């Protein structure tokens, strides 16, 4: 499973990208607003740091302006994936961009029916929002299960990008269901590798090693 980082903070991206474990980045208008920076400059900087797909979202709601915005974002770098909302105009824009060979991430997906349409529109990625469904008492993980099942039956190439992740357990759950990608806030990458028994085990090993008086180097 690929791991994308869900942030527009370039310093955080750089600090995690040195692991070689980051396969891409997702941003959205809220994350750009949080960064306090210009969207074009920010996306350009992220694309120069990360070679995998970097999602940049259009903010127009009508087809014609979505196309204009998407073309401008796409011109920033080859690895930009245009993010469009799962609306009538967004699906139209998705089809137009994908027909032109441009990567598209269809976002704000909350149902399997929506995901089916996005795949038919040629989406590179579909972004089901798990956490926001859980927030209203629905079952976000079940949505991943429904979408992966449907895409498998029909052989769609669209990648399932589990978004709106709220916990490490969410990441494990979507991995078990075969999600192609999970996009995670930076703090969850740290939470994925941290374990108190790893810390304790290492501390014990180092204490014993010190008693030997040896040095490997
Ligand atoms: C990613 O593409 C989404 O924009 C993001 O995961 C949304 O997460 P949130 O529901 O925590 O805002």
C-alpha cells in the first residue's frame, strides 16, 4: 500500500520524505489555508521535493473554471494530480482531464455509487473520506470495503485512496481491505512506528551492550 502525506506544510514533508517511505502528498483548500501560503508556490515546492503524485485541488464549482484552474495547477509540474470534488461538474472535469492524460483525484467521496461514477470518469484516484463518515455515525471502513469490491469486480484502474484518516487503526483497517493508498496526517506516520515495547526493548539491549565494553566501529 502506498502512503501519501496529507499536509501542505513543506518542512513537515521534507522531514518525512528523507525516510523514502512517502509515495505522494495530498492537499486541499483547508490545508493550503492553514499553511498561510500561496497555492501555486506551495504546490511547486512540494513537487520539487516529492516525485510521486501531489494532489492540488480546484476551488471552482463550475466545469469551465475547473478546467482553467486545473490546467494552471497541472502546468506546475508533471506529478500534479488535479483534485476535483465529486459533483456533476467535477465528474465532467475528471473525464476531460483523464482523456487528456492528466492525473485526477476525485475527492469528497462518501458513497460507493459516487466511487463507481468517478471510476467511469477515468479518475486516477478516488478519495473516500472515512473519518468524516465516522463523525456522523456512519461506517467509513465499510465504504472502503464496498469500493474495493466493486472496483475488483469490474477491473477499474482507479486507485482507492483512503482519506480523512483519524487513527493508526484506520490505516491498518484500510490496508486489510486492499486500499491502494492511505493519505495520512504527518503525526500518524510517527504513531505508526512508535511502540512502547520497541522503546523498552531497545533500552534494555543498550544497557546490556554497555556492560560488554565493546564497540562495533
Ligand atoms: C485528503 O485528500 C483529504 O482532503 C483529507 O484526508 C481530509 O481529511 P479531514 O477529514 O481530516 O479534513
